[in-house]
């Protein structure tokens, strides 16, 4: 869950290479460059130097790229998988595209979904696109495992574009990588508690993309019977929810959940009407009824909608989590979530698959510095703790006094905060544990108790040359921050340099991509003969009796019972039946 620390510090350095201009009208022919003269039926090959794939839905014309180790691969970007969610389709479930009437130009990234971004960055409401990266046809001896990556960003930021999820590391392996965009913020997650906006449309976008994969991926060399859903942060929450959603059953076969969990301190709500009202207030719309809210918001531009994110923060840039999945009431619609996730896991009402769960060692520790280095926020947190703590630490707002006092005593030792190392550590750990460690612990514990499929758990502790938090004075990492293992799985050209092959950072790329490759092939991340970079790894599953986890830093090591000691406090404050 990423809060663009004000988005500018990340997005202003975004690469804009290869974007297309989406400020024009929507043509629904899904071809921006007018290749009308060719017909289907020629199979996979080349047209005008572009690789071409023909599936039962249509023809796609991509491009070529080269991996970190010099392997050439095919790249198909910016393919619409659903009708543009604009006009009357705003706030509606996605409409999957099953047939493309003309060849699709898939040579460039599509735009980000609406979010705050510099004017030069490609953003558009017509953003429901999918990217497919696959080895050259001559290198594909059999159908390859598919990794379907769901991007992070708190359900209100980031994208699946190639500058935030580049394929140049994973495509050194024999696999097909799919990345997607899904609607963000109110455009993706508006839920008014009635039939006008039951909610979860961003998740339903993901389901539509998974259905697109089932229909089309074989033509790109992928095996539709071997799909791994992987996600970080918001994408991690999504991966777990797909195991619970009746809409997702049968669409994937493994899951990776990195630093994010839907099993929170309280059950998921049936709606988030207060956020719909807040969105209306920000854009000067009436709030008297759902119909008035939605009718008015449909008149607003996508840019107004995307740029309104900052209006949802309540204290500095907190809360880091705003929109969440809702347990949809039944209004006759196809429902993404029909019961609370923890209850579904406990009762075995899920389509469990082999599952890797993880968190980083330091997660959101740096959020403490945002408070401590701002005199106004520091004073407010000290003087108004019981008001601020539920906002900053994602605590249930109702009757929160006992929890806020207990956590202040446990983590801050009932001492006032100051801009010093002691407060930085203590407040940082509270952010880490409340936002990530406890929800992830709860998910791992529930899954190890109730899933009939194997569960592996790891903690990412490696601190390399770069991090999503780098000290502003030294420009060096000071912890293993939220999102950091993504640096070793994807090229993130919007912010970080590519990693070469001859360094410790490079060896972490080799190890992480090998773990994903093995898991995608065998439903087991442990080494086989063709992954020597994992030599010596013996990673057992986590069970209810043996809560063993792998720590990944500059080496592999096995440990037990991560977070158990601190979990006692959280379980007392927010008990559930396991």
C-alpha cells in the first residue's frame, strides 16, 4: 500500500519512454495506429518487423526487447482487456473484450489509471490494459507457466506499466509474464451500500484480466492451466482475495502475497459509503443520496477524480490504507466478495492454492520520519494521540481508546515523541507492526491452520544499493522497506537503475527470479537441478505446529515464529477465532 510520499517524489522521476497520448476520443476498435489492411489467420509470426500473435480473440502486434542477460523476448503492451470504463461505464463492472475487430497495436504501454501525476505522465480513464511478455517463439518448446502480477499502490496509485513492472529479469526464465492495470481510488472502489455502487470494481477488473488470460494466453506461449497470481501490497491483498472470491475460481493455480493481507483487525465492511460521500464533498457534489453522488461524479473529469486523492488524507499522508474490499450485499450482481476473508479461510470456503506469503523486515518504518520531521504533525501526534493513532495505524475507529493507550505504552513507553533516533525506531516499529506485520501474521496463521495446500513464508531482510526509502542526507537505504524485494524481481525504471549480473544485488535478482520460476513451474519454490543460484536452499512449508520461515538477506536462513511475541498484544486487542 503505497502513498506516493506525496506522489511527486516518486512520479516526477517516472520514465515516460514509449507512452502514447490518450487524450483523444475512444475508438473501441482497439487499434491506435490504423493497421487495417491485414487479416487474421496467418498464425504467429512477424508483420513489418513486429512479432504477431493471433488468438481466438484477435491479432496482436508487439515488439522485441532484451533481458538483463541478453536474451531476446517478445513484448505486447497496452492491450485493452475490457471496454473503456468511461461515460455510462464509469462506476460499472468491467466489460471483458472477447473479440477485437482489427489488429491490435501492442507495441507501447497504455496509460496509468487516474491518479495524481505530473502533466507529462500518461494517464487516462481508458486504462484497463494488459501487458504480456514471452520468450521468442523459437525458444518456447512447450506451454510455459504464467505469472500474473498485480501491482501495489494502496488501490489508489502506481500501475502495471513497464516502467513500474519491467520484465527484464524474469524473462531470463522460461515463463510468460503478465502485468495489468486496474481502476484505482473511487473510480475502482466506490461502494455506496446499494445497487448503484455495490463496490469492488477494481477487483472485478483483475478478474476480467484473469479471464482474458484464460482465453488468450496460449497463443502467446503460456499455459492457461498453470497461472500464478502474484502481488505486492495492494496486489498481495488481491492475490489472497482471489482465493476467496467466487468470481476467480479456476482462473489461477498458485498465489504469491508479498507485504499485504486482507485479514485485518476488524472484519471487512459491507460498504464504504463514507468514502463516496467524501469524494462527493471534495468535488462539490451533493451527498443527499447515492444517485445524486454518482450522477454528479459522472460529470467530473477523470483528472479531477484522480487528483482528488489528497483530500482523503486525514493526518499528514495518513492513513496509508483508504479503500478496502467490501463484502458485497446481494443486489443481483456478480459479487466479488461474499463473506469476510478470515471467516472464509477458517471455514474452508475458499479455492486454496499453493501460497507464498512474505513481509519485509522494516516495511513502513520510514513513515515515522514524516511525522517526526514535521513540527506541526509531531505536536499533534503528541497532544492528540487518541484522535490521531487510529488514523495513522489503521485501527478500528469505534471504541479505540483502550487500544491506543495500550499501544502507546507498549511501543512508545508512554514517552513523548521527539525528532530523535529513539522515537524514530519506536514509532517506526508501530507503523511496521500495525500496518503490515500483524495482518500478514494473521493471514499466515490462518492459512497454515486451514489451507489444504502448502504455505511458505519468508521475511525479506536484504538491504542493497537502493530502497524505496533512502535517507535524504546520504541517499542510502537504512532498512528493508515496503516494496523492496520488487527491486530484484522487476526493472523499476521510473526510479531505480537496472541491476547488472556481477554484484550481490545481481545475485539477489538471480535468487528471487529462480524462486518465482520454480514456484510457477512446480508449486514449490525449492531448487531443482536447473536453478543453481538456489543451491543449499531447503525451505520447508509453514504448518500450524512448525511456523518456520525463510529469512532472505545476503544469504538464506531458517527461523521460527516471526512476530509471535508482539502478536500477543495485537491478538488481545483484536481477537478472532482461529
